[in-house]
């Protein structure tokens, strides 16, 4: 459902450790399985994960050069040297800058900061800024979230008499700058946790410099930068973000408090996932639409009024960013659609003077729409500056580096890149990137994946489970919100909610339990959902109404489990549906529908049920004017078909006439019982023959039977399925076994009861034997139509194979 199809990837292995880990930790088995999915296999590690402790933070001194860097900073503080923190314009650099500046100010240091302009200077150290910094009398520069690739710039700084300490977390190049470097990714750095964000590396430096405490007062900043940089939330980052979230929620500084207010979280608890679309975009908007220094000032201020003023400014920047972003997105989508670029395995788009501060965001949104690597380039003069975003299975920086001969500069990682190139190289770059994508991306890699962690029965879903799942917070990179799968859910009810009616609210039922579901930003539903069976992929959340709290499934995707595609036909298997009339009515309301019924009375009743609309046609056992079928979209097999060949012939005629029709099988066990009663009115059986014979004996006068009187008596006989067809067939059976014989024609419609000759067995009547054979065949066909599994149903109706079919219905 939604914008595109997903590949569902469920972890097939359910670890045998689950039960024992569940008991040792005192958690439910699904929670234990999630821990195992995250590499935790014993209770010691499980407790560390569920209950993060500051005691689990690593010693800062384990990081290479950190002790030396700390000593140099202490010297600068003692001697009153001017210190400058050189940051980056994204939220990792902004928070890291604010953290170091705040700490050094508290230590009495002469400290300032510098963040380069995203548009005029770009990322990292640059010689013009370093010269200006030195001219202002600065002695020591400490970088945050940048510098690891700035070998030439550091040499230039040293030539000016500037000392540089680099704190960074990006992958080091082969040749490093000649200065003190704090980066856990250095080859000879023994620091155990390699996935700190830039702000995390700066925090380890502060931890070392602290005379007491562990730096809890800075963990809110560490959290914003770590989550904003999409760093892994495992190991040490988990501890930092866990404690940082507590500060953000319960004792935020003035800047973060004001930012929460303008983001709609005043006096509300916020989660790590919610940071990514609330506080973090507003901090990033400063560097995209204004000056990143404004965001640093917000995080440094202790004055509520100033904090509120800056927060409102950042909120304004964010709205402007959204407007610019949407404008570029619309132009980009239009070009993709008009040129059919979605057929390419990589999309490269360029536009004149597109705002370079949002090209990365727009590229991400295009990836969401088309699920292909995307590079978006802003052209200005003879140069283009762009950002790229990738998908699973395509290493963006590796691909871009292979196009390096076309680029002025580039950088990034597996999932994202930044680059500049001469305008004249644009078309060749587009061609080369697509060639690389053609080599690397198979068709299956161009379908997004949903990684499902476990299967849950509807009856497993509870508030207790939800509360235990929240022990796994904070969620994010490396520790995603658990995505579950549940099968055999029936949609009992649904409606669209929200201001734009674009959120699908559902009531779902498992075997016993009813559950609430919500699918945000759902496109218009093409198929009827009434009483459909689905498998759902969802995140477990809750609804709170005052003191009333219930679990809710936040759906990410679902698919119907009651249909099969056969050629162009869609087979919808809803056998045993209870509310058949409601289901039929829901189809008729939307599309022209043909209902297959077994009787004229049923036909008339369904027309009334549907409201006497022209959108419902009925076929009585396959009879229909083929010329009026052109716009039929749904065929509903309302009654259990009576007979094989006639029904199959009808289906084949329909499928030839309408190649893309949906066929809904909605009959159930009661229909089989109804059919047996129906057949009793047409095929002589032992019970009906016995009843007729009893009436004959009761009304016969001198062995002569008045047939009109016999008809009337049988019609008045309670529970007897009288039809003229059955009446005549039954008399024929009696004649064949010498029970009665016709009188001469001049006696009129009267029959003589025969008693002088020996009466035969029913098995001696050819008509009775034929009727019993027919009865068995019809009952067999109908039983199979009712109880065969889905593959058996397909075989029966399309291939005519009714032998050796399983009577076990498919549980899915």
C-alpha cells in the first residue's frame, strides 16, 4: 500500500536463547528476541542495554592524543591564551561547538567560535578563515566535527603560529594533518567505541578536562548532535542519549526549552525519534537559511527572552526552508516524470540557482519517492554544487569517487555525498553515475525493504508488552523502532481522519482480540477494505484519552492475504465471511459489480440490499447477458456454486470478456447447508422418497392415487422441499422399482399403487442411482469449493482439477 511496494524481510531465525534470556531478564519473549537481534546473548549485556548506566562510559584517556590535547588546553586556560572553537554548520557541529564553548567559558577561558558559511566557504577549515582568526590574536584552534582531511590547512595554520587540535569522527584519509588529533577511527587509536558523533568526541575531551562529575549537564547537547548526525545509538552513544533525553525532557536549558516550545513540545515529553523532525531541523535551518552561529547562540544563552527570540527566528528559517524545499521538489518531480527518469537506476538533476542548503533534503525526499540513488545539483555560473543520497546496496561515496576525475571536490559516506563540478562535466557525470548504478543495482535492490524483527499474534499485543518495549529506548540508528508483523487480521471498520483526511484509521481483529490501527499519510484506497484480511507491518504505540490507554498499531505497510493473482485476474478469498451483505454493498458503492447467486429470490433480495442501484447486476447460476459486462470491475460469488461445469464455464466466459476483473469468493458453511436443502428439491433422495411414499399410503383410496391431491399434500407437508421437478422424478423412481405404475390415459392424471408385484430396492432404479451419483459429485465439488486451500481453489476453478485436493484451508 502507499506510494510503492516493499520487500518484507522477516528475521527467520527465532533464537533458542529467547526463552532463557526472557526468564533471566524478567521480560517478555518478544523483548528478549529484540535484544538478541541487537547482538545481546546474555543477561549481563541485556541488563546493560535495558538499564544504561554512566558507569558504562569509557575512560576518555583511552582515546589517542586526548591526554596531550587536554594538557594543552589546560595550559591555554592557565595562561589566558585565546582559544577558538572551529565548528561545522550542521547540528553535530553546532552542538559540539556550543558544548566546548560553554565548558571553556565556565573554566574562565578566553574563548570564541567560528562556523564557516555553508555557501561561501563550505565545509571544514579554510585558509582565509584561519588568517582572520590568527589576526584576531587566537593562539589555539580546536575543531569540532571537521579537520581530519585538512592537512594543507593545518600546515598553513602552523605557518601563522596557530596551534590546532582536531576533534573529528569522519573517516581519516591516508595522510593526516600534523597536529593533535582526537578521532576514534584513527588506525592506532585504542578507544573501544568507534561510532561517536562529532559532538561525542568533543564531549570526551570535556570529560577529561572536568575536575569532577561525568558531564551530565552537557548530555542534552550530545544527544541533539548524535541523533542529528544519525550516529549509532548502541554502546556508549546509547548511554549518552539516554541521559541526554532525560535532560531535554525534565531539565532543559533555556535554549532547548525555547526550541521545544516553538516545535510544539512545550511541557511535553519528546522522544529521540521525534527530535529528528522537530528540534533538529530547526537547528539545521540556521546554517541552511541564515547563520549557524544563531543556533550556537541559542544553545549558549541563559536568558529566556533571548532564547525565545532566537528560537522563533530558527522556526521562521525552518518554515522558509520547507517552502524552498517544496518548490525545488516540485520542479524536480516534474522533470523526473516528464523525462521518465524513474526508469534510470540513478537520478541526477540540476537546476539554476537551486538553494544549496536544501538540495540534500530534496534528494532524500526523491529517494523516498523513487527509491533510487539521487544527486541534486545547484548550478551557478560555470559551477555546480550538489548533494547525493543513496539506497541500500549502492555505496554513494565509492561511486562518486570513481567519477572523481569529473569533480572539483567531493566527500561523504556510503549513504550520502557532497560534491562540486564544472558545469561542462554535468552530462558525463550523469552518464557515469548511471553506468555504475546499472552495474551495482539489480531490480530487487530497487524495491525498498522493511526489516521486520518478529511476528506477533494479535493476542500477544498488550500495554505490558508496549511498556517493556520502551525499555529499549532511545530508538534510532542501530536500534530502530521495532517493526513487527502480524498475519490474519480482519479489517472490521475503517475511516479517514485528520485535517486532510489522509490518515487511515482501522479497527482490526485477530482470532479474538480487536485492535486499533493507524496508517499515516495514506493515499486513497483503490480497493475496498471492508472485512478484508491483511498482514500488517507496524510499530507498536499507544493512545491516551485521559486515564484510558490502549495499544495502537502504527502501520507502515500492509497487504491483502485473501487474494491471489491469476493472469490479469485478482482472486479475493473471503470464504466464511460473516457480513456478506455489507461486503457486497461496499463494493457496489464504488464500482459496478456482478453477483453470482443460486436462485431468483436471492437475486431479488440482493438488489434490495444494494439499494436498487444499476451498479449491481446478478447472475442466476451463470446466466447473464454478456454484452453488458464491459464495465464490471468486481464479480462476487455470493452463493456457493452448485455445479462444477456450469460455474467453470461461466468464469471462463467472464475472464475472457473482462481481463482485469476481481473475483470475490464470500460464501461460507451456511451456504453449503442451504445448497443441500436446495438439491433436495431437485434430486430424489431416500428421505424425500420415504416421505412421499408415506403420503401416498395415507391418501390412496383402493390403491388409486389422485396426483393433484398428492401435490397439495406434499406442498402442505412441513419441511418438505416440493418442486414439480422433484415430484415427477420421484414418481419415476417409484415406477422403476414397481412401487406404482401409471393408469391408462383415459383415467386422467391418476396412478395405481402396485402391491401385487414384488417391489424392488432403490438401488434398482437407474434414475435414483444416477441422482445419487450426481448428488455425491455436487456435494464433493461444493465441499472443495468451500474448504480447499487457496492453491486448491485456483486449481479447481481454473484447471478443473478436483482430485486429491486438500480440504485444509490455508491459514494465511
